[in-house]
C-alpha cells in the first residue's frame, strides 16, 4: 500500500479537528498507511495517542514558519508518500511540494475560505459539501480537480435506561419532559441567542409535558447567553451543560435544534440523525444541502427567532410516531451518503485515481 501524509496545524478541537482524527483512524483500519503530521501537545495529537496511527510533530506556527515548510519537504523526500493531504489554511499554506516530488497534494476544505495565498497551489481539492465545491470552482480552481466527499460521524454509544435516568436526575429533567437539545461553541454565528428567543416564544408545556432545553458547549458568549436566559424568564427551563460528551444527551432528547446563522456542513445534524433524532435547523448552507423539508427535518430562516419557534412548534405538534419517522428518514440518508464506509471508500478511490494520473 502507498503511504499518505495528513497535515493539520490547528491547536483547537473543533469539528474539522475531530474529523481529522476519525478519518485517519478509519484509513489506518482500512489498511492505508497514514502519517499524522500535527503540532505537539495539540488536542489532535493527544487524541491520536490512543490509536496505532504514526505521528510526526512540527511547529506549524504561522505563514512565516519556513522551518516547518522545510521539514514538510524533508519528510516528503524521506518517506516518499504518494498522497499529501492538508486540512484547513495553515497546513495547506505551509505545504509547498517541490515540482519533482511524486506526491499529489490534496487540500481538504470544510468552509468558504480565502483561496489565494492558501489553497491555489495544491494539485486537487476536496470540499465536504457541494456548496463548497461550487465555491472552489467559482474561485477559478479547475472543476475536474475539485471533489465532493462528505464527513462521517462516530457511531453512537448505547446507554441503559438507568444511565439515562441518572443523567436526568443530575440535571433536574422531569421524567415526562419533552427534551430539546442543541450544542456547539457559544459564539455569535452559532445563533444560540436566536434559539433562546425562540424558546421563550414556546409554551412551557406541549401536550401536558414540560419543555426543557439542553445546551451543551462553552465559549466567549456563555455569560451573556445565560444572562439573556434570565431576562427572557426561561432560566428554569434551560439547562447549561458545558462541554460534555454529547452521546447521552442525544439519546435522551426528543428533538435536536441547530440554530446556526452560518454552518458550511453541520456535523451536529449528522450526529443527531445517527441517533435517529428529528431535526429542526435554520436554513444555513449546510442544512439546506442536508435536509429535505418535511421528510428529514424542518428548516427555519436564519436569524429569525419567530420562524425558528414556529418550526419547533410544528415538530412538537407531530405525534411521537411522526417525529420518529423524521429521525429514521434522516438516519437512512446519513447511512447512504455520510457513513464511515462511504466516506473512507471515496477517499481511497480518489487516492487511486490521482496516483494513477501522477504515475505514483
């Protein structure tokens, strides 16, 4: 098998970073020799320690990090990979392969990033949504070198009724409550203020069952959002979970809500579907591409709490059977397009194609 280098310069552990860890583990398990190139002590480096994936650490400090540019070239010359795949702008900008290198440089994008100075020098580009791929072509990249491969999400953990009940007790969630769940970084573009305004427009009960909103995550807007909760007088119905492993909260929820004003893909929607949860989302770029209105979820206008409240209300008005059908339809779509097998297979097929063109 041909080796591949996978370079990421982030010190965060957001959606793209977590996907990097998942993808490299899955490629390794599929028999693809991979070398993870990242920053020492970063969350991805720590996460990969428990895997059998080989790692190499570089500073990957900034655009002027000529030491890392040289080290990447040296690593490519020494290990002779056929594929060098970079993730996000910093790693891609620092990866400058010499013209004589046999390796193919693939830049993987999960957002609508600036192309010039960061991405144009790659040999091929992967966008994780069709919208991103269209943007790359509009930016002047050759359409025949732009490829759409989505993300896959982790398999959901299974929890017993006793475990879920203990979690309900811990967070003071009544046993008969209808639970709405949302998660993400508490920053402006994620739209949690819109969600709180929408939640304040909903009745305290639906069909005699109390409505409880769970929000998992943290970020710079945490204090202001909690203050807003009190001003809207819904503090008793909102639970702030902080950073949590989300699986058990997906498992106990009745409805997932994504209020983002900007979301290129929406991994959280895929995660909700993986738990067979019905979804209400704002009509951000990713959700428009994923959700079929009325069949796999409901869409509301971005930045409009009244519209979001109306769609949540419509979802709650459905019978349990009808809501379950939404979640099952979303799960079926996920398995057909965004399963681990489909995504890993698409990457391996792409590697074979590009290597054949390059003669690697």
